C-alpha cells in the first residue's frame, strides 16, 4: 500500500502532465460510455414505442419503411390505402380492433396524424401501457379539434383552448398552410417517451376537412374554397388513409391474416409484425453500431497510449529519483511496481472523471436530446456491461503499465545502483 501512496505522491509532483494524461483518458472513457448508453437507450426506446399491436398494414413497400413512417414518424409512405380496404379488414372476424392512420401534414416541424377514437382506446406502448390524458379530453364530433403530444405542448407552449394552423407536408418550414381552417387544442397527452409525444393528433374527419377543397395537391382559389363552417356540414368520410394497426382476437390467427392481407386482390398491401420488423431494423443498423463502438474503443486505446508515452518519456528524467529510492533500500521490483501503480492510478482517475463527465453531460443535454431526437437518457447507475468495459480499461492500463515498469527494472539493474557495504 505504501508503494501506491508513493505513486500518488510522484504523480502529484508531476501534476500538470498527470492531469493532462488523466483528462485525455477521461474524455475517451466518456465517449465510450456515451456511445454505449445511447445505443442501449435507443434500442429500449424503439422497443417500447409500440406494444400489443399484432399487425401494421400499409401500402406495399419495405417492412422497415412501413414501421418507420407508421410508428416512428420517420420518412413517408409510398402510397395510400383505400378506405374500403381498411373497412374490409377492420370488420374481419379475426380482428378485435383497428386503428386507422392518415399522415402527411405537420405543424412547426412536428408530424400530424389523423386517426379515430380507437387510437386513444387501444394503442399501447412500453409494457402494455395505454395512452392517458394529462389535461383536457380526446377529440369528439368537431373535426377541428387537436390533441397534442406532451413534447409538442411543452416545446410550443400550447394550452387548452389555443388555436393552431396545420401545414401541408412534413418539412420544418412549409409554404402552404391550412390557415383558413384553424384547430383548437382540446387535450394534451401524458409523456410517454415515444414518438407520440412529438405528434399532433386530429380526427380523420379533420384531416379530410383541411384537404376537402384541394385538387391534385393544390388548394382551391377564390369561390372554390371551402370554409371551416361549410366543411363541418359536409361528408368527411376519408377516401384513403396511410396505414392501420390491427389487434387480433387470437395470436394464432396472426400469420393467416398477414397472408390474407399480403395476397389481397383489391390493392397491393403489406402486413408486418412490429417485433419482426424492429429486429430487421436493428440488423440493418448493427454494422453502424459496431463501427461506432470500435471507433470509441480506439479512442480509449489512444488515451491509454498517451498515458504510456507520458510515463516512458519521464523515465530518463527520473533516473535520479530511482537512484534515491534504490539508495534507501528499494529493490528493482519495487521500482517496477511503482510505475505499474502510477499507470493504474492515472487510469483510475481518468475512469472516475470520465464517468463524472458522462453524467454531467447527460444532465445538461437530457432535455435537448429528448425534445429534438425523442431519446430519453436516464441518470442511472452504469449497467453490468458498462462496469465490464470500465474494468477492461483498467486492466488494459495495468498491462500497459508493465512496459515502462519492465524498462525501469532493466535500467535499475544496468545502472548498478545496488547498495554496497
């Protein structure tokens, strides 16, 4: 133990170099843990976005693309589905409930989704948790009512009774707005940590109403325009939707209904199992994940090599120190152990500082990351795998410390600094 205290005293004597070396290790450790934390939480966040849904149905495309735009509000559909096709499968005896979804509009960068009351009743996330309202109610008979996700309400400072205007398209800045048909905020959902928080929910009738006077993607002009009061008295049954979710009476019928939808002759459609599509998504991203992890490991390795270089560089300058230690009875293996302890102490300080930097960074960036990327990073204790990574870093530092230790051992013998009586 006295050798470890001596190693700390030696590092304190060279505090500037030691602090720079420890800081380099701390940054590399922070980067490695941050990559691992983001990867883990991203997987958990994606997996908890949808629960209890047996099938997601959309126009025929790729399963990952369908999952992304219907659940995660990423990307766009290749085509729409006719309303009668939705009704055909919604009334199927195997189906317990059906949630229609109509996408394509936005509000200040946030997606708008047209749906039915079944969405608030049957949609689940996490461990089969239902959506709950923090304030207000779900939309009712009036087509110009909107229910906000928690993040939308917080970021844009909306409250019940506020008026807002939707924009055509999903760009952050849209030149075409439905300013003649404003919506009233009637409800705000509780936070879920999923894309629901970043979505504005309107009825299918509301989605139809704001486009009722549009033709070929262009709004009507002059006398051809339909006011909101006129739209309320019109038939707002949708002609098409983007996708729909199905919950079945029995899990056994899942594959049979999936095959039936995929072979539907009315129009080309595709049904996917959310869990299978999510696994396919992760398999596509696994290469990028591994590449990012390897880069982080090399950053840590660079920090440890910097520590090794700093210790090796100081050896020639410390021959006098070694000579004094030998003169008071230190053996060559004491000198070698001292340098190993120095390397271990630098790595330990770097690891502790790196973990502290990680938590400071999470505390500062938590709100920004969640509001802009929908990723919640908790201030939780390191996982078992993260402890393993930290132990591996300390073990690597211990091995690297053996290099200067062996050199110091050889120098100590070569210098002939043994005590002579």
